[in-house]
């Protein structure tokens, strides 16, 4: 006990630094936490990281609380000032430690990082001693997240976790949003759940937009077609002073300037009927469609069970009436009012993430059950993804403005 008293007087007077590597977030949580654990073990106070004050006998709590407060103040100093406000409210080592772990990692993310490092490790230009040292370090870290156990049931669970992580590591880059969402789940999904989810995504993928297969061109009129966001809506429709029609302005009037090249044909009739959905045999076809004169839209994907996604130049927000299309969805008290094309208004019932294609994640999609269409706002997607959209008579291309890489 005398040793601990001496150590603690040094904590009070000198405020020793736990580690030179301050916690900045999930990027360095694993190395930071290892340093913290080692320091606490060296001081003989590692139990403060895993024991709550309520579990301490009443007679020892006053001294425990005093020691814990001083240790916690040292923990505060090991955190980058930018993220300290997220943790400053936790004034016991146990709460601080638990909250940091919950914020910046979970067991499956930790296993993913370790397994990914193991899969990709290579000697390259390292000398043998350094390379072998890295292997030994990875082995110890792997055993930390996947400890040896004689329990057969626990072994099966660990095996499923490992192969689930290996599945995610090997996914193509265009499936990164799906991988990140699985890793960020509050509960660890089973291997079978991950398999089923990936297979569902695979079953809804369409042919590439530039496929040489036949793609039917649809023409539709949108007087009852989708929705518009209300409080953040599109405002009055533009009016052309040349042809006196709504939906575009003079500088975009085809009658005055002619139709630009590589643009999908626009319906000229204002009363053309709404097309029927393609048959199930054609549900995998990539379809380009146009809806409403001067307001070009394109159908990205279609399955008989989920319905098409439509690129809409008039919508200010992404919108869907099909809850099955959402990978995740939440409700808040600040959801906007949505004005549908027929003039009726309704409040969105949720907001979330949708994946029309694995390479095309849509965030902040408004869930509106009353809307019979699934709309992708052209203005929003080009702004958030910094991309350009090119319409052709048979396909649509989304291209990153900075890199020139095709997104879809």
C-alpha cells in the first residue's frame, strides 16, 4: 500500500503522461487503449478501468473515489482536446473507459482491423526482425479479440465472426458503404445475416448502365408522379418567356436553342399515360425514362418487388415511399413537410440511408409512404457526391468531377 501511496503523490504533483499518443478517435483507439491499459497495470490500478464505484465496499469508497478521480484526470490528459468534450462528462475511470470504447470502436470493428492487417501484411522492404516483430504483435492482438476458449459454442461464435470479417475484407470497393454500415451496427450480425444481406443486394443489382443489351425508353407524364419536399421544396416552377411553357427557362428552351446532344428525349405530350411497370422477366433491365417536359428524369433500377428509382431534376430531396428500400431509417421531431405532385402535403415519416446501387449510397432519404415513386434529387446527388450526370438514349452515367471516375 505504501508503494501505491508514493505513486499517487507523484500523480498529484507531477501529473505523469500516460502516453505521448493522444486519443484522436477510432483511427488510433486500439493503440491508445493498449497504452492506457499498460500504464494502469504498471501503477497497480487496472481494476479502476473495469470496476464501478457501486461494487466497492462502503468502507473503502471514500479512498477509492479519491484515487479514481486523480486517475481520471490523468485519463483526460491523454485525449486530444478536439474530442475531450465528448468524454469530459464522465468523471470515473470506468465510465470514461467504457464510453471511449463505445464511441470509437466495437469488438467487430477491432477484429476487422486486426484481421485486415493480418491478411495484408507483407515483408516488402522491412528487415526480417521488424517483420517478425509485426507478426508477433498481430498474433497477440488477435488473441486479445479472439481469446482461446475450451467452450465449443464460443469457438463456433468466434469462427463465425472471423469469417464474417473476412467476407467484408474481400468485398469490392463499390460495396464499401454496405461494409461500413455492417461494421457500424450497434449489434454484431451473424455470418448468415451478412450472407443474406449481401445476396439481397446482389439480387437487386441491374446491368451496367452502358450495357449493350436492349434498354427500353419510357415516356411518362408526372401530374401524379412522386413528391416534392415542402419546407425545403422546389418553389415555383420555372417559366420560359420564349415558348410560354412551365418547367424550364428561356436559356434552356429546346424550341429556341435546339436539343443538346446526349440528352434523353423529352415527352412532348402533356397527357401521355403513365407506363406500366416492366414484367418480372425484364425487372433486371437498366431503363432510362423521362418524365414531364423540361424536367428530365431517369429510372436507375427496377425490380418487381422494390420499384424503380427515378432521377428527378425537380426534387430538392431524395424521396421514397417504399420502406423496404432503406438500409437504415430513423425518425426525428424535425422531419419536413413534403408536397406531392398532385398538390397534397404530408409529413415525412422517417429519414435514412438507401442504396439504389451498391456504388451509389443515398443519405438523408425522406420516407413518405404516400409517395408512389422513389426519387433521386439530381441537384442533391450532384452536390453531395460532386458528380456530373450524362443522359443518353440508352443509359445514364454519373461521373466524379474531381477524378473523372465513373460512379455508376
